[in-house]
């Protein structure tokens, strides 16, 4: 029997955006709300198998989803940190998928092609953990086989999967992805990113 290589993408978007000063999920990148931009890329990879985990600004952020075909998970323990969002998302994964891809809502530099390369690598060995490789180590986006859901649900505290990938003693297959090193924590970082992509054309969200 062939391995189940269907993928569920979990887009983690529950943070308060304290350093940003507001709900950064709603901040626009060349006119497109950041969250819709990232969800559009996730949908291109996995079709309807996409979940978004909301938390701190759930009521404010939810309307930007519009009619996107995504499953919404509300993390009511968001103040604990990223691990609580991973646990909430992992608990929602349907039995029909064989792998879970974690992606941060502010990883605006990660392209559809980056996600596809990660998925292609995992599908060649669907029992492996496959993660973006940047900054001298591994991090998200990362793809975990279904057999590792228990490991994801065991996470606690403010840190997310990077602690597992970089210090958990796990065998990880890396996919070079320098674009994953850029996330958006401040308005200055957003302005810098927008400046770098100006002239490359407006990316439209679905």
C-alpha cells in the first residue's frame, strides 16, 4: 500500500503582534493583507487542506478570511505562546492526511515554490521530518509526518517547533530556504520587505 502523502497546512496566526503594535495579520504587503497572502500560498499547495489558527485578535482578523476555503481553529490559550497554537492546530488535523506542514502567518518571504520544494522532498520519504534550512539550522516551514503529531502536541511554552528541530535530537532532512529567515515582527521590517519587493509586481491574494 502506498504511503499517504496528503498534506494539511497549519498557518499559525494567533499572536498578539506586541512588537508590531497591532494585529500584524491585517497589515498589508503591497496592498494585500499579510494573512491572506500567506494563506493564498498555502492553498496553492494543499487545496482545501489548510487550517489557520487564530487567537489574540481572532474577532478582528477573521473577517479578512472572506470566503477562503480554510478551516479556522481558535486558540484560546494563545498567551502561552506558539506551542499552544501548534497544539490546537495539530488537534484539528483530519485522519485523511499523512503530513502536517507548519507555516507562520508572517513568513511573507516564503513563496509557493518554496512550499512545493518542501512538499516534494517530504513525499520522497513521507516518514521523515523535512524542514526549511536557514541561519545555520532548521526551522519552519516544516513538514512532520502524521506519526509525529503526538510530538507536536507535547510542546509547551512560548517556543514552537524550532526547539524540536534544532535541539530535539530528531533526524531532520533540510531544504535550503533563506527566504524563511525573514518574518515580520515590526513595522520597520514590513517597510523594508515592501521596499525589496517593489517593482516585482503586485501579488494578488485569492
